[in-house]
């Protein structure tokens, strides 16, 4: 399980990183709202621990923007404010839980476990869709409208990964790590990944007015319906 901690106080951030890491979670830390939003938008996480008082922007604004963008990860808000009005604001912005500073780490840990258990209850969908693109994970078939799309095993895995992160930028590093399972990149896979993306784009988009596979120069790729 991967957890993103967005916290500007170095001691608190370090304590959370070490505490959650000791419980076998993979922890990434962001110290500003901007950095946190970028990581949440471009990397896969299972839960976010988000401080409300950040130096560049309110955590509530970050949370509201995430929800507007369709990022539905469970979020625990951290705040020094304990007024009912403040808790209501946080929950209305889309928070799943609310913890007031100072707090005991075991309580945070218990809340993290509870939210992650809740998220596990729903099984992943057997069919994933974007616009008129449909992928059946059971039969391992892909269709665009009425047209069947013939993909190699690796192309299927890459497209599935993009569909799971649709609307969010997927970097080459993410594809290398999560699809090719290259945790240590002795030889860069960028050229191999780019070749696969060219083939996928041709198979998915060729002959269709609405393009779904897009390159974000210098960053990676994003799967979204573009009718422009």
C-alpha cells in the first residue's frame, strides 16, 4: 500500500514517514500543497494524509480540487483546529476522516487501517471504460465502439494501467516500475516504452475523431477523451 503524506512541518512529516514505513507502507512525502497535488495527480496511491495548513495553499483547496478532478482516494485531514465548523468544512471538501493535532500515532495508524479496509471491500471492475473504449479484464479483450482492438500481452498491460489512471499523467518511470516491474533501471526503458505507446496510439486512435492517447512532453502520457 502506498501512502502520500502532505505535511510542511519537517518533524511531523519525518515522524509520519518513519511510523507508517515501520508498518510496511510505502510512504512518499510532499512539503507543499503544489508538490502534494502534483504527486497525487501523477502517481498511484492508496491513501493521502493531508495537512490543512500548508505554506502555499490550504489543504482544503487541494482536497476540493482533487475531488473535482475525480481523484477519489481516501484522505485523512490533519489540522490544529478543533471547532465543529472546521471539521464540517473538511468533510464537505471531501475528506474521509479528520484528526486534530497533536495526535497519538497509534490513532492515526488505526484510522489508516480502517480506511484501507473500507477501500478493499469493493472489487475492481471487470470492465473498464473511457468514452467508447472498453476493456474486459476477464476475457482480455478491447473494443473501440464496434471495432475489436488486437493488442499484445504487454500492450494490454500498458493500456490497462493507463485506464486505471485515466485523466492523470503517467510517467515512463511509473510504467517501468509498475508494468515492466523494473525497480532498478540499469538500462533505461524509455525507448521500449515509447515504441509500445506508438503502437497503442495507432491501434486505439487511428480512424477515430476523438483521440484518447496523448503525450505530455517531457513528462509522460495521459489517457483522456480529447474532442478538440
